């Protein structure tokens, strides 16, 4: 389980980090400085990608320095995952904070097994292209073997963006993209509550 532990690199180096003890899980804390957290997480992730992907174009901040730090932090996450990828483990990347991680991991480990899932919407290509680094973001995502979305429309926006912004060959019926000599599978697999179980409770519980 590779992730930022929620404290700055400075605090981590002082020994103020206690990782959970779990025989079934190996925890690896990625160190980030307070400046990196502000620029990568509070900045590009939440002031650029999050509003843009939710169609709040007017609230989207475009800042080259935030982009550079976002990409550098994604590379650091990839470096932490490299030993596992080289060992043949599946690396599963989660959400919009790590849209460039697969690119850096693929560069270092060409035969890596990579899946990614986006937990927020993926916008139409005409909105995505507002971002000056939209093509780099797409290339980052397409470095995975499987790219997952919550619903069909988000997946279709991604397929269309790959075709329109990168010129990729896209199979909309088979939900795949030809990129860099590989077939990238695109899936819609909503993460939700157990709807059937909740419905059964609703039908049997007295008001």
C-alpha cells in the first residue's frame, strides 16, 4: 500500500511517522515536503484537475509550476512502485492525484502490469483541452493496461479524447485504445453500495 502518510517530509524524517502493523499488508510512505503537498495536492490536483473534471472551468487554475511539481510527485510514486512492478505484481493506481504515475512507471518497467481507476468524472474532450497539459495527462493514463471509470459516459469521453487529442485508433465497440503498440482496455465499473442488499432491507423493514 503506497501512499502519502499525511505529514510533511520534515516531520517524517524526525521519526514522527508510525506505520500500521499488519502482517498481510506492506505499507510504503512516499515522502512529500510541505511545499510539494501545497503545489501537488492542494494545487494542481484540487485547484486544476478537480474543478476542470467537474466542468467548473472558470474555477480552474492554470499554473505551470504546479504542473511540474504534480508530474514530479507522480514520478516519485512510480519510483516507489518500481520494485513491485519488476517483480510482476499488479500496480493499481487510484484517482486523479496520480494521472501521470503510469507513464513514469511504464518508462522504467516496460512490461509492468498497471491498472488505474478514476473516482471522479472524466470530462468531454472540448473541456479537457482547456488544460495546456491535456495530452500529457492522457498519455499518462494510457500507459496503464486497464483504465477504469465510474460510468459509461466518462469512459466514452476518455475514448473520444484519446482519438481527438492524440489521434489514437479507438475501438468504441470493444472499449479499447491502441497506444504505443499496446491495446489499452477501458472499462466502466461503478463503485457503489450493495444496492440489492439495501433494497432488500428497505422492502422488509417496518417504517
